[in-house]
C-alpha cells in the first residue's frame, strides 16, 4: 500500500512537468541526439584507423587514403561540433525548465503552508519547515530531471553501442558485456545505503535549523542569559555529528567506488587482451579494437546511470515524500466544498454551547454560551489561561469547536469560506509583530490599494499620526525585523491603524496593558472607544476603564463563563466580578485587573 502510495506520488511529481511537455520532448530529443552522436563516434574512428593501417603503397592508393582520412576527420569535427552544440542547448533548456518547475513546486508548497491552520504551525517549527522546503525542492527537482532525462538517453546509447559492437565482433562484444553490468550491480548496493543516509541527513538538518531559528528568534533571551556560547556549541556539535555521518558515508562510497573502478579496469583489460589476441590472429583490425576500447569505456557510464536510476528513485521517494507530506497535509480546519462567501455582515455573534479542547480530552472551553448584538462592545475578563484568546480564535475559525457552534449573523462560521469570514474581522494582538518594512507598508498591507490619504486617516484614528509625522522619514520609516525599531506603544498603534484601514465589522483587541506608556495607553483607549460606537468590538480587557464601558462583560474562569452582563449588573450581583472590582479599588495598580486579583478574591482549585 505504502509502495503504491510512493509510486503514485512519483507519478504526481512527474505531473509538475506536464504543463511543459513540449519543452520536455524537445530536451529529450536533443539529449537523444547527443547520445546517438556519441555512439557513432567510435565507429568513425574505427574507419579512420582501419584506413590508415590497411596495407597499400602505390601513389594512387596514398592519394585515395588521404582523401578518406580528410573525410573522416571532417566527419569527426562535425560530430564534435554537433555534440557540443546540441549538448549545450539541451543543458540550457533543461536548467530553464528546472527553474520553472521549481517555481511551480514552491508555489504549491508555500501556498499550502500559508493555508494550513494554526494547529499545523503550532506543531511544526519554522526551521523544520524551511529545511524541508529548501532541501526538499532542490532534491525533488533534480531527481525529477534525472528520471526524465537520464533514463531514455542511457537506454538509447546502450542499444546503439551494443548493436555496433555486435556488428563489429560478437566475441569481443560478449567479453565487454560480461563486465559492463558488474559496476552497476555494485552501484545498486551502494545506492541503498546512500538513500538511507540521505533520509537521516534531512531529518538531522531539520533539527539543527529548528533550534538555530529558535535561538535567533529569542535573541534577547539568549543574550541576557548569556546563552550565546552554549547555543553556538550546541549548533556546532550537531553539525559535527552530521558531518560524521557524511564522513562515514564518504568512506563507504569510496569503498564501493574502488570496487566499481576495479571492475571497469578489469573489463577494459579483458577487452584489450582478447582484442590483441584476435589482432595477432588477424581476426579483427586495429580499428575494431580501438573502437571496442572506446565503447567498453563508455558502456559503463550509461550502465551506472541506469543503476543510478535505482538510487535516484529511492532518493526521489525521500524528497517526493518531503514535499508531498507538506502538500498533502490534512488540515484540521478547511473550507467545506459548499462553503460560501458572506459579502457583508452586521456583526452579531453567538457562541452556542461551545466546548473545545486543543488536545485529547483536556477541555479549554466548556459549554460556552453568549450572544453579542451588532455594534456592541464585549470585554473578556479572566485570569491567564482561562480561555479568552481561545474564544476569539474560535470566532476567527483558527480552530473548530468539538461541540457546539459559533455563529456570525446566525450562520455557523463553518459554512463560510475562511477568507470571507476573516475579511470581516480585524485583529490587534497584544504581542504585535510588524513586517520588516516601512510604516506605510505595514499599515497598507491590510488593503494594498489604499491611497496615502486613507492610510493617514487610519493612522489618525489609531492615534499614530503624531509619532509617525515626528519621525524624520515619516511614513517611509523602516520598522526593523518584527518592528524592533519602534516602541511597544508605537507598534500597537500601527497594528490598530492597520486593522482600521481594513475596515471590518468586527474588531478584536488583545488589550496590551504592560508594555504601553501612559500616552500610548490613552490613545489606544480612545481608538477602541471610538470604534466601539459603530462596530462589534471584542476586548481581552485588563483595564477597568475599558471593562466599565462594555455592553457585555464575560467573566471567565477555568474555561467557563462564570458571570456575564454589564458592569452595573455584575457589581449588583455581588459575585466574582463584584469582588474583583472591590479588590481592584483598594489595590495599588489602580486601573488594571491582574491574574493575581482573581486568586485573591476566589482562589482556584
Ligand atoms: P487566556 O487567553 O485566557 O490567557 P488561552 O485561551 O490562551 O487563555 O488558553 C487557555 C488554555 O489553553 C491554557 O491552559 C493554555 O495553556 C491552553 N492552550 C492555549 N493554546 C494552546 C495550544 N495551541 N495548544 C495546547 N494548549 C493551548
């Protein structure tokens, strides 16, 4: 079954060449032509040598000999020109084709990687994805070409050579053919080992680059905990271990190569000895022996090429699997075949008895029910880990609940195309990361067709215009990787401007509390309040001033909504929220509800 799967994947891989079939045929034709020219050359050499070595001493004979020598040399020159021209052209065309197919394979793989749900990305490291993509694509396209462009030319060359050899002398042909397959058989044996090694190397490089990528991502932590040397050592040790594998492979290859060379030398020597014997007994000409020696030498190449096909196919399995494992990844969240667009929405949200677990039977949300009217503001309040982010992630359909439904304007979000659903939602995350680009492009990525005026308006609404205009390069300021050249508050406001420019009906704010200065905090607050007048706004809220304004407060604890309602209602109810507000009123951190406050008013189990 696995083998059938492997074979069908190789056929699918060949399918990447199908749009360029005319090119493939042209390249194949040119390669076959080169093979044919190569196999004819020794025959012409034989004619030349035979002409030179057959007796005759008259002047007429000498003149006719000069004529045929000139003719054969001219023929050899023509053959060499043809071989080089056709070979060069087919080489150029096959590289061009390789780049095109690489582009197509990359397109499929990268498209798939971006389309895969968060579950995939949370389980895979970026380093491993990059290594699989990089090594997979390079190996994948080279085996694709090896399979397509080696098999047929090698077969043609072998067929022509064998025919020519038997035409010249069957006895010598059998001697040459006896030795020809031996190096190929050794090649098959060594290829099994090297394909296995290839697989191990791929997985080792994946691990090495995953860790390296992680280290670079956490560069501040690495530096502050003085982990640089440790990480470098770890990296180099892993590379050294991998090199050890390569070194032992080189040794094994050298052993097999030695055996292969010995067999080839033995073949050439056997043909030379037997051929010499036949010449002494006047059974063949010197030209025949010279041609035979050339054919015997060049017989091994295609034979090894064909035996190498076995290795190539085994390697192909490794690379083809690497790429198709990505392309064929079954996604936990995907558009249904009948999924539809929703061009406009009002922004009414309902969670209808939603239960969700990331893994197994450890529920993160339990029987969650709430309704949000269009244009209202919802504050999600609860200690860290209580499920606030999970709620907004389910609304975005980054995951699907195991039980219950998430409804947008009364429609189950699983009935909508993910792109259509997300086009109505603007997210501003607490841990805002920007692209390594200008401020303008970071805002405009929400709507690449936006005019400068619209971008400036969005920045103004987000309270970002003043700090942008103060920068010497204004909107053209580069923000650095993940926005490191800006402060947390500036990053946050650019992220808000981006969401405002997108102009969705629903906004989600993971309200940052810790990393904003007072001015930024005030501006972010104003922006949220302004948006809440016309849009449905979800705020993962820590500030009482924000929570107070909400039309609906959801108080979460341990994946359950323990209370919901408006500020006054909840205070009047005298429950958990009331206690929180009471603690908060006397605590030193005047406006911020923190996880510790929950523990103070109602310790968790
Ligand atoms: P909050 O936003 O209230 O801090 P979350 O919704 O982020 O809480 O997380 C709720 C629970 O789910 C936590 O226990 C957290 O550890 C767990 N969790 C969050 N994301 C994942 C994930 N991708 N895989 C497994 N568990 C997760």
